[in-house]
């Protein structure tokens, strides 16, 4: 049975239905922008059914073709990534989530194009541009330009702050024979974080725990190599999935800035669930995980020392690097527009965020910076600027031949030595980096 609504009531009924859909999605989401993505698909369906029933056949065919192509691309990407990346597996629900998110992005861009088209047609009618070929040329030019200038930052911000996630294919017991327990806790903004708590067997050193945080797109299992070295030194390990990664909830990613809440929540969990094993808490982060631990340590004095491996630059610099191919002033416009929209997505202003300011707040607790000299994703100069901004004590260890997040792979023995000595000096009450030579102060 087909739903029919009188023509004079279609628009008011649709607006009421759209407001109800958005209000419900707003209750389910963490930010107003998240709600827009969740509401866009049911909003389109409501528009087809209530406002434009005559458009149903043509729109259905177009969107079904788009969804079919999207399903093939998403499935191919997920299984291709899992095939070339060790220790990760595909979660089938991610295929549905990715299709819904990209379908929502398609609807938003389609609505934006429709609005630009309607506005351009209206303006040209008022200006009495009569020649059909000129009107079509102007309309096409305006629509292409608007989609590039408006739609481009929308897509960039959406894909920068949201992505699919993969699960760990194995656990510490299967991979390394390590006993562990699954941990779960909530952040201050209500995100459910998952982790592995791995106890040390060293009775002399089990009163300290290291929060180990992998980077973006890296599951917990990818950092088990670092975890085994820390465990051998006598500390316990809490291996954390940041929000939008692995088994943790959500799909948003905040450049490591928002994720500092996850690390602070991990400290609270340790003090409540393992108080005797976390009298001293340290943190080691990799890539955006390093940004997260620096941000948490800047405001949480319970973290007594930090190791930051391959710290990315500020969100503005990260986005600027992605838009550097555009000529001036387009590059600057895309960077700032994407940064503003990304901030709206996350509900957090990213424009003033920088690791250089956060590292200064960690002082006088020690910070060990580790960076690959062949890192092309984040050049070594980023680590050198961080080192110069730190209040101290701080040490910079450059790893020859290592790319981004690769120092442990290039020199696991040296990595274990500098990391465990940093934490041990604090545990024993010794001056930080007194044992080290090279770039430190």
C-alpha cells in the first residue's frame, strides 16, 4: 500500500518528520555533525516518500547502483587491508557501517549540489540570462566550482575524522603465551574503551604499569613486541585501543588530541581495578597514540613519565600536508575549511592544538622522544621542534633507517633499553636520562 499525502501538506509533514529524525539521531550521537550523517539516509527516504513520491523510481535506481558499487569497493578495501596488514581481521559489521557512512556522505553532497543548482537557476532567472546554452554553461560552471570549494572540505573533514576499524586477529596468550585480562572502561565523554591488562611476573617491580597506546589503524596486537620488553623490565602493561579503533566504541578519530581523554580514563581504571600494581603509572604512545599520551600527561600528573614514538605534527600541519599540492590560496582555504569542519565533527576546536605546547606542560616529568630518521610521513624536524619546546627533562633518540612508527622494528634491542631505562630511573628515584648520551637535557 502506497502512502499518499495531500500536495499542500507534503512539505510541512516532511519538515516535521525530518526534525523528528534528526532529534532522535542527536540523542544517539556525540555531536550535532554526527547526527547529520546518521539522519541523512532516513531523511532522504522520508523526502522520497512524503515530499516527492514521483521521484521514487529514478532516485531508487540511481542510489541502488551507487550502493552496489560502494559495497564492492568497501569490501575490497577491508579484505585487501587485512591481507597485507598482520594481526588484524575484518569485522563484518564494518562493511555495513562504512557503506552507511559513505552513503550518508553521498546524500549530503547530493543535497548540497541540489541547493546550489536551485540557487543558481533562481539567480540566472532574475538576471534574465535568456540564451539556453549560456545558462547551462554558467550553471555547470557554478555547480562544479561549488562542489569543489564546498564539497571538497566536507569530504576531507569526514574522511579525516571517521574511518573503518579492524579487530585483533589474536591475543597475548595465543601470540606470546602471556596471561592477560580484558579490560573495559568509559571516558569522561562516555566513550567505551577496550584494553588488555597484562601483568608482570617480576614481584619486585609489579607496582608500576605502562599504558601502551598504538597509533591510528594499529590494533593492540601490533604493539605486543614493545609490551614484552616492558614486561621483562618488571612493569605491568595496559594495552589500549583508542576510540574508533579495534574493540573500542565509535568511529571518530581526533588526531590524538581528543584521544587524550582515553589515556586519562585508562589511568583512572588502573587506580580503581589494580591499585597495588599502578602506584606508578607511565605511558608509551606511537604516532597519534603519542599525541594522546602527551596530551593526557599535560593535564594528568598521575602519569610520571612519557615515551612518545613518532609524534605527528599539529592537526593544522597534518591537514596542510595533505592539501600542499593545491596552489595558493586554495591550499590555505582547504586547510582552514577542513580544520573548521573537522572541529565541528569532533566537538573540539583543533585550530589551537599543537604537540609543542602540550609537551611543555609535562615538565618536570621526563619525556623520551623517539623518531625515525627516514620518516617521510612525519619528518624528523617535527621531533626536533618538540625537543626544543619541552621544558625538560627530555631526550631525543633518532633511529637511523627507520620510517614512521618503525623505530622498534629497526632496533628492538636499543628501543627496549632506552624505554625501560627511562621508566626505571623514575621508579628508582634517579635523575632522568643521566644514563644517556646524545641529545638530551
